[in-house]
C-alpha cells in the first residue's frame, strides 16, 4: 500500500501540477467574490480528477497488467486511490476553509457557525461527487468512464452556475441546523463507503 501511494505521489508531481495552480486561483477568487458558492464548491469536485488522471496514465502504460504480477492485490490498488482521494479532498477543504476565513476577516463578518456549516457542505460535496464516478471508472476503465465523468462534473458545474444566477442571494454564509448538516455528512459518508466497496468488487472481477 505504501509503495502504491508513493508511486501515485511521484506521478502527481509530474502530471498533476496544473491542479495546484487551478486550486490556488479558485481559492483566491472565492475569497474576494461576492458569490462564493461556485468558486468554493467546484474545487471540491475538481480534485476528484487527480486519481482519474493517474488511472488514465496507468492504463495507457499497461501498469494495470504489470501490477497484477506483483504482490499488490487489486483491493489494495482501489484502496490506494480512495485514500489518495481523501487526502486531496482534505487538503482542498483546508485551503478553501482558509480562503473563507480570509473573506470573513476582510469583510469584518466573522461567523463561526456559518463557517462550520460551510465546511460541512464542502465536505459533503467532496464525498458525494466521487460516489457515482469512481465505481464506473473501476468497472469500465478510464476511456469508457471518461464520458460519464465529464457529464457528472459538467452537470454539477452547470447546476452551481444556474443556482448562482437564479438565486444570487444564496451563499455559503448561511447556517444550517446542526441535525440537517449532520444528516448530510452522514449520508455522504455512507455513500462514499458503499462506493468504495463497490469499486473493489468491480475491479477484482474486471478482466483486462
């Protein structure tokens, strides 16, 4: 498992540096934008492209076939991608949280209840977005699953833009009741775990 994560880290340094630039741009815009909804939520979905990008390079190089000859099981391969996804979602959540704190401090409108509500929503979005996408990728591969992935990301991005246009007063500064926020996070966590297990089942039975 450690070797798989280290391999992914080396690949990220070579192929995924652009994601960091995009994340920093969105972080800065969300800190100064009057409507931070889209610019705060979209990066949480964007980071899910990192494991998908790595899997695409692995399939093109034939790594999947080579990996089957090594002691690493397919279960460990899936686990490494989900762990990597959680690490990137956590880092993105931290950065977006810092940007919103900067925004609150700049506008002299610090509200920790609203801040934690916003963090909970961002975490839920980050967990839910891969739930449908990752099992499809592990079942059909990145080439066939790419269309579904782009459709998912495009649909969510369009939804954020539509909501921001039709209801500009909606922002991440509102406060959700604790029980609602807890239910959303619990549901997202359950879906993520189910997605993880389904991906393992698909990938173990997949034929190359």
